[in-house]
């Protein structure tokens, strides 16, 4: 049972629907598993909750 975890900034629900659809399709095609076996977890973080190169994303 493939489990995919995505960590990202906030996105619109329509974008997340499209993302999980395409990820699931990729696993079905590449691993030849049923779509029902693929789980996708989306963890969203605000700009003040993560940093890159020593700076909060909110400060960029």
C-alpha cells in the first residue's frame, strides 16, 4: 500500500484535488497497483512555520 506525504504551503482545494489525482495515477501506472491502495497525506504549513536558507518563508 503506497503512502505519499506532501509537505507544502497552503493551496486551494481544487489544486489539491488535481495533485492527488495525478499522484495516484502515477502510482497506478508505475507500480501497477489499484488506485484504492494509494494514500496521499497533505501537510500544509504557513510561511511562518517553515524556513529556507536561514529565513522564514514569511519574511521573503
